[in-house]
C-alpha cells in the first residue's frame, strides 16, 4: 500500500488489491475516509486523547497509547493490534489475527506499507 498527499492536503491510499481511498479533515477536526469499494469511516478524538473509529460496515474501534509509547487498537469485532517503532524509525504493526507489517518512507516521502510474508 502507498500513502501520498494530494494538492488539497488530503492523504491518498492505494493498494495492490485495487482499493483507492481518501482521508480528509472536516470542519470539526475529524478525519473522514472514503474509498472506491464503499467504505466510509470517521476518526475522532475523545476527551482522554484516544482516537475513535467508526465505519459504515459496523466496525467501531479505539486507538490508545500505552506507557511504552506504542499505539494499541481494539475494535468491536475482536481485533487487537499494536503499532510500535523499530530501531530504524519504521512503524511495525501486529494483531491477534496474524496480520503484521511495516510502514516505511520512500525517497519521495510517501508512506509504504509492506505486509510480512
């Protein structure tokens, strides 16, 4: 997957499965996501500083930061994941469903997600 920025400052997401999505910010400061496969989601921040996620397919989740500085994710469908930083400054992701991968930057500054094989 590749994340890039368009001329309006929106983040554009594209993966090798044909998904193309856009992250934008609304007037309330919430981040909205919409893709070409019908997914619509909103990310908002609660009074504790956690980021809450809700999409049009019934998923609700929360991103929070632990005492080690890792970002943890948990949703109402049983997914629990952790984002941590490796010694090279890349972000690693692992969850309880066997998914894992690395977010890194290319020479243009785009964020690249590479799943672990």
